[in-house]
C-alpha cells in the first residue's frame, strides 16, 4: 500500500505541495510522485531512519518546564516543503529591502531621530519600548548596521502570497536546524538530490563568517571571531556550538573574556590573552555587561560596552537593535520602508491593530474571539491569545491585560495559514506551518535559500513553535525547468 494523494484533502487552506484538485504543485511534482511510489513499509523505514539520524547527530533543543530543563530530540517530519526559485527570488528581494530599512531606522533612532521629528512614527512608541537602549545613543556600528542577523517569520495566506508575521532582530535562532534538516533529508530521501534542482543551504556558515569578518575593527586578514553563549542550559545551545564549529570560531562564555585597561576585549587561552575583534553574541542586551545593564548578570563581560563604544570590538547583533523587534514597531515597517528608501514594500505586513490607539483597542476588545493577540516583546509563542481557540475566561483575562497596558499589545486577524502534508502515522495530513528565512547584513546583504519551516504537529493548531509542541521540515527552493 502507498500514499493515495486523491484522498488528501487541502480543506479551505492553501497547501504548499498539493493543489485543490489533488495534483502536485509544480515545484513539488517530483517529490509528490516519488512519495506516492513508496510503500507504507518503506515510508515507515524512512521515518525511522530520520529518527535514528537525529539521535546519531545529537540534534536537540531544550524546553523550560516547572520541573526543570528537558533536552529533547528535534521533532522532524520527513516530507519537505517546496517553493519555486522564481517565487523565492522575489521574496528574498523583499527581505533585503526590509532589513536595509530597519537598520536605517535603528541608526536614526540612536542619532537624529528624523523619523520621529517628521511625524512618521510617534515618539512614545519608540522611546517607551523596553528594547530602546539610551546607552547606545550616538554610537554607529560598522557599516551603520545594528541588526546583522535577522530571522523574519513569513506565513502564506489563502492567496499563496507570503506575508511578514514578525521580524526577529535581537538574537534570532533556528538557522542550525535549517541546515540539519537538510542533512537529515539527504539521508532519508537521497534519490531526490541526484539532480541539482534543489538549491543548497549549507553555505550559510561561510556567509555568516564573512559577514562577521567584515565588521572587524582591525584591518587584518584573520580577525578573531567568537560566539558568546549563555552556556549549556540555554535552549539554543546546540545552535551556538554548531555555528561556532562550522565557522571555525571559538565558543566562549562571559567568563572566558576580559576587557583590559585599553578598552579592548581579550579571550583567555592557555597561551595567554588573545584580542577578540568580533563577538557573535547569543545573550540578551540586559545580561551583556554588568557595568552597564544588570549588575547581577553572571553571563556577560564587565566593560564590554566600553570596548564596543570605543570601536575596539564589534558586537553582532549590536546592543539596542531590539528596538525594531517590537511588535508595535512592526505595524509601522511599511511606512519605515517608504520613509528611508522611497520604495513601496515588496512584502506585505499582516493587518495589525494597535491597542494603544483607543479606536483600534475598542475593536480588539469587541473581537477577542476572532483575533490573535500578542504582547509586544515576547517570543516563542508565549503570552499570546489565539481567539478562535480560546475560552471566555482567557478572553476576559486578555481584556484586563490590554486595558491595563495597551501599549504592550497588538492584535491581528486569524490567518488561514497555509498547510503542507505531514506524516501522521503513515498517512499524510495537512498541518499549518510558517517559514523563518535568515538575512545577513554587514558590508553586503545575503538571504538564505529558504529557511526554517516550522510546522504545527497538532491537527488544526496554528502554534508552530517547538517549545509549544511544533515540529519542523526541510525547505526546498526548487529551480523550475527551463
């Protein structure tokens, strides 16, 4: 017995692989036909192969619970998600446009604040953001770029169009799983990689290294680059270690670094102190430097901000970049693009209601059962209300939260998120998903070919985060036949 795609129902959603008439979409034709040729026993064998490969490679993530931290194997579905190369080319242009404008916006906020003076965005939206860092005013990072690594979350609606759900500009994670998903899929479905129609993703670490090297304050051929991690108990520690290893960079904790009297950063080694040029930091702003931010931080490096302000070390992402990560600021990004680039946005936002606006707040409060409500600065799917899947009690709780602190909440329509076939047992069923591509900006701009596809493993669920029970798929950007 094999997969019968005529029994697969796309429902009322845009499916990434299968059209309404049960035929495969063009980028997925070869994949769908191949999967249809496999027996149930062969499908199960491939699933088991994926699970054993994940164990063998040690691909894991950490979930924080009341009982403590739990290290779990990476949840993975063997059916890839496919996107045509021509569609992705347009999407990548929109992502570059967006990050370029956001970096101009951040640089303006920490200097002349022209966008506020010109009335494009209200001052209180920015200056009251918990991620605006007064300590960064007047600083200009290399190339005027604050957010060097961005993970932008994209979703597809009924029309098949990509929409930006949010920008992650502080310490975005997930790119290592994008790369590992490909390695797993190559082992599970090697036959489909015999032709070069699936664009590669394994070049990301090289692009990341080159971007970080372009930030070096010293003009030397081999700048010292380190990855600064909070340590093994962090949920993304696997990624920190993976990227350091792939780039040939040192993985360090705060205690491995010291700032000397010359305001330079040094790494402690068995042969003495070595000057560090670039720090790819995976620690939140407030823990970076106990001299400047939280005095009780044991994760950061005393004096690090002094060294950064003196121009003796580069930090990626720069402190203060998170001011543009705010979900309230997100609502203004189309205007930000028009203001700085004099261009129309190439990628649309999802319609967004600001609870700080009395009229919009009233609409949100009257429609909590239909909307998705998000706090301005949470991540990982925490602290949000998915209206159609919520109880009256939960809606009442959110109404109280919004009324107490309207600035901290936005709301968006419940999107008809696209689906893709996901193995449930041995049978493919549609499950909702999103996509997180990664954009690098230093001297140049680079976008990954695809990104991390996250999938809601529970039927009907819209929550794709692995911390909330979601899983992942390989993402194929497929070149069309000429």
